[in-house]
């Protein structure tokens, strides 16, 4: 937890308690259903929790904001963000049922009332959201084509509605078609750990 409080020193006692439970919860679930790689489970707070919370360094979601987390896996970035923004509504989607089982188990253990989870494909989810978030589930242009119709036109936040996509490596060519509507934020500007050197947040305004 030290790495979280290092960058988020203003957490409430409830948020600290919920975040501190993640290590044990994911270790327990991972024994039954592998949602975090074995080499990563020992680095859960850096590589999964803090990586998810990077989004919160660039936007503070207003109460009532609606967010769909696509390809959530075991609940990243959705669950850490739901802890940080208890008045924001999160809908976590994955096509694999056993991963959604983990999401529901973790959410219930933490008492998160602002999280819903469903086995589904993003393009089949009804309704619209202020933001779609994800951690690099596919090439960016393909991801945009899947979710672009899911973004609401009604604005509530400091950043324009759209996609918030956590991705690593060199992906300049993937952004070529979106140049006028995309902003890229290097996470190394926020976090000093080596893991974040090549990690970035993409914000596509839609």
C-alpha cells in the first residue's frame, strides 16, 4: 500500500482500507481463477492498482459520471477507480465469464455499491457512457471502432467525454487517424518507478 499512499496521500480511511484489502483478495481469487499473471501478483499494487489509478492523475470524475471498463479482466482499471470515486458509476465488462466472477467477488468483499459487472462484448452493451476506460486490450483503432458509439454527448467533466486508454510501448502509428482529437500523457511524468517509463494514457475526445 505504501506505493499508493505515496502518490495519493489524501485517501479517506475507508479508501485506504478497501485498497489495502486488494492484495489478499486477488491472491485468494488468483488461486482459483488466474486473472493476474503469477509474476505480477507480487507487484499487484504497482503494476495493476497504481497503473489503474493513473487515470485519476488527469481527471477527477464528477459525481454521477458513468464509466464503462471494457476488457476489465479481474477488474482493472475499474475497481481501483471505483474505490477512489465512490460517487461515480462503473460498469465492468469482459467476454470471459470467470473473470466477471472475480470482479463480482472482489466488489462484494469491498462493499462497492457503484460497480456493476457483466459478461458481454462492448459493442453489445446498451446505452451510453461519459467515458470508456481500458488497459490496452487490443490495437487502439480497433478499440475505437468497437466503442465509439457508446460515448454520451452530454459533458460533465473537466476532460471531454471519450476514451481513456492505458497503453505501453510505441504506438504512434495507431494514433495517426485521430491526431486532432487525441492527447497522450506519459505516466513517467507522475510516477518515478521504472515500470511506468514506457506507459502512457491516451485520451480520445469523442
